[in-house]
C-alpha cells in the first residue's frame, strides 16, 4: 500500500500525475526537440491553463526555472539595481533576503518572530527600495500574508515592484495578478508534482526594469535573464533544453484543476483547514501554533505538540494508517507538526489522519 | 509503434529509462524529502555510479543543476575573476563564450570555422586567462576535440583551470578526470534521459578558486555557488529541492552502463560511428562533413547532403522505418543531416537506418 504524504513539500502527488507522466512517455516527450512545434504547443497549453487557473493577465510572461530558489536569484538579479525590501518571518523569507546580500544588493528587512505575520498598516517601505518581497505562505511557520494585505502593499507603493512568493500556496491565494508585478512557485507543493520545476509569472513592469538595468550595464545573468526568457516565451520556447516532461504534466494538472474549478479548490482547502485547526484546538495534547487567526495558513497547518513527542506522533500515525505528517521546521522539529493541506489530499484522508492522531 | 530518435538531443531514451521512472513512482520518490536519508542514499548512489563509469577521483564533487546552460554560467561565475579563454568552433562553444561577456568578464577566444577542430599545438592561451573552456563534442558541427589534445592543453597550462563541455559526448570520451579540473553534461544526450538535469563534475581546484573569489568580495551567486553546492554535497544534499526523480534515474542508468562496461560502450560507439561514416563516404548523395578524420565526432555524425534535399530524406526515412534523423544546425538545416550515435541506439538500428536512407 502506498503512503499518503501530508508533508509540506515535496508532498503527496496530485492523483493524476503518475498517469500524465505515463502518457508523456507514451508520446515520447522525453525525446522531442524543444525547438519543435510539439514543444511550443505544450508550453502554450501550460501557459494558458495556468493563466485561466490563476487569473493571470494576457500580458504577463510565464517562465520555467529549476526551482523557486532560482527565481529568488533571478528576480533580484533582474529587477534590483541597488535596494530590495523583504518581509521576513521564517526560514524561507529569510533566505530570499540573504540572496539579495549575496548578490551584492542592499537588502532591507522588516522582521517578525517565527509564527507571526504581516498586515499592511505596520509596513514601512524604505524610500529607495525597488522590489518589495512578500511571502503568501511561510512554509516553515505556517503563517500566511492575506491577498488583501499584499494588494494594499502594492497600492501604497505604486512606484515599486511587488513580488509574491507563492511556493507552498499557489493556486490557493486569490491574488490580483493584474495588480501585483510578479508571483512564483515550485511544482512539488500545492501542484502535487515531483520536484524540478519552478514557475515564474511576471508582468511587463519587470521586463521594463530588467531592460533598463541591462542598458545601464547591469549584470542580469545569461540564459535565464528576464529579457532572454521573455524573448523565448514570445514564441513559446525556452533558452535552454528545459524539463519538457514536467512542463507537459504541469499543464495537464492545471487543466485538471480548471475542470474541478478554482473556486471549488479554494473552498475545499478552507474546509479541510478548518477541520484541522478545529481539531488541533480541541485536542488535549495539541495546539494551534499561529495565534492570530488572520495569519493562519490555509495550506500548511502548523501545530504545537504538548506533553507528547512530535516524532513519536509522526511515527505512530505512519504505522497506523500509512500517512506521513511533516515535522516542525528547524528548531521546532521536536515540538511541532506541519500538515500540508494541498489539493492532492481530500477531506476523507484528512479525517482518517485526524482519527489516527487521536489514537496516539 | 514508437519512433526511434537519432536526433542529437533530446535523443532516444536509454532502453531502461521508462522502467526506472516507473520504479521511482512505485517508491513514491516524487514525495520524499530532499533532507531525508532516502534522498541522501540516492545522491550517493548516483555519485558513486558516475565516479565508477567516468573514472572520476574520489576528491571531486558531483553537482546537479537544471541544464548545461546553467553550468556554463555557474562555472564562469565561480572561477573567473577577470578573464576566460574559449575554443570556439560552433554554436554551443560560441554561446559559452558569450555567457562570459554577459557576466562582465573579459572573454578571449580562438575561433575556427564551423566543421574544423582544435589540436593542442596551435592553441596559444592568453597570459591572464583563468579558465580554459574546451568542448569535447560540438553538437552543432559534429567536431570532437580528442582527449589527448585536451590533456596536453592542461599539461601545458598547469596554472590555469581547464573545463570540458561533454554535453553530447559523456561518458564516451576517455578523459583523465584526475588531470582536468572540470567536466559537465546534461542527461538528455548520451545518457538517454528526458531533459531537466545538468551534471557538473568539479575538482577541489575549482572550489579553492571560488572560495578565494568569495573572500575577495566576488559575486559567485547564491544557492548554486560552488561553495554552497559543495557544502551540501559533503552530506549528499542539495541547496534547493532538486529534480529527485531524475537524479535517481541517472544513478540507475549509470549503473546499467557500468554493468555493460564503459569499454564495451566506447567500442560499440566507435563501431557504429565507423559504419555511419563509411556509409556516408560511399553513398552517392552523401558526404562526411568534417574533413579531418581526427576531428570527427564519434557521437554526433554530421553528413553533407548532395543533390537531394535534407528535409526530404528525414521525412522519407521517418515514413519508411519510423526513425527520426536530426537536421543540420542553423544555416545548415537544408544541406546537412545530424545522426546521434549515443548508447541508446544499437548496431541493428543503425543498419536499419542506413538501409532506409539508401532507399530514399
């Protein structure tokens, strides 16, 4: 019997993924040229399905990288001449901030303790910051930044670019993609695919900035500079030979999700999240980690473990029902559980998981 | 019936690849953590199998990127403070050279016309070049640089780093990996896998250089800087969530190749190349493109088409025996054929292909 993964990434595969990979092999997509019409059709299909699913404007570009780590690097390289600004409240938003310094930019941050989130009213953006980096869902701490707060941040800073790390949340957050300048994710989280593909959505505002930097002798990289990516995207090609299979499968998964409907997926996500949070609140030996309900992630539920040992719970649940819960991140490994609530797991599985935790 | 791909990349899949992917799904490798012992075991296995197959010293690091394009960028970023030197004789070696300028380095080149190759005796390396960039096989023109000439280049320039682009040749060229400083390839060529993984082999000499550059405030990148990759490699981890499935399958393919034996693979490659070149020489409407026999690639056979139309030959052969021949690169599309001679195709298939070309 196969395990069910409630880990926050890599995570449970979306139910159709293995079949889509099989189809890709049947169609010999591992051997086709990335300069062929067949590939251009695949790229176009994936781009269209994502645009429908996430309500992305026609004018935006969709680019494929190897990971979200790569996108952190590329977006800083291509849009920040001098200064970036980061909302930091966990290991991943901190890493994005660190990348900026490593690239010899001046990185500002507004930092909050692990488990706390951001509202627009308290954010003061440094005057010369060119890019504001927000995180829709901190995978490490299970804290979300609500789309409304991200939107206000952009509206209050129209002269600056705003990007949203949606790694462990997309396509759940209902972001106004015509307002924000960029969003990105990797496929091994909410899209339920094997890792190895990052997806970067960018408005023309980003391209303009990158072109301007290039003109002023800025180093925007090589094959994955935004101008090069965009030029290739216009003909649905990629600069390098890309992960063709994953691009194909992502298009198919997005198509499956469009058939279900993004509203249904969002409602289901919220229903499952509510069941999990309610359980954690009522259970004797558990507690919700994120205190402010507005900041509680809908896609990664982080739970404090009291009295019992977190590793012991994980072990016993796996032995009982063959379900894998994620451990707490870093220093919280011994005292927290992280339960991914992505589209790949359904309510029935969530209920089975809860019953198993109760039996521990 | 499935096609057989004689295209030089993406190419025909190695016969065991699809089954290895199936096994990876059965083992749920798409859902495992890249910080788990299971992943570390996979990385270690792949590293060991490649080290055996290509006779790579124990002290070398093996790193995974998304493509060879990425490795061009990373190696320049991490080892060239000011000046690089490139042997350019085709589109891919030219691109490597271009990357250096794009990264604001001073790039020197020794350029030869398309179809010609390099011998050590004629190479004059600029005094201040830090990295010498050679290409074992120009995929565009079907020209090889023999290992003996690459070795002499390193022996004659011991104070400089020498790297070898083995994208469409590895594991065929019998390189002295204890002598040269770095080699790299992507898996969709000779290893017969779907694209999406680059493999970078680096000696400690590269790490020393990168560390020195970093100390002197050099920008060596972020998550894929050589120091970061190496630190992770020491525990068989990767900085980001990598393409776990492809890393697993590459280890399995390398294991399969080790079972066949690298000597057998090399001899088979040479036998098939000889049959193809002999045929091109004798055939009325074909000719060998690369005039100097020493410079003729063993893995990508480039053939001039006389009188007939190249596209027509490709079309008719596919209709006849369902085999796909590669077209000439760029300007040579109308007048050349490129036939990949990787380990995934056997002598019987080569003979079937030749008979079909004869029938055109």
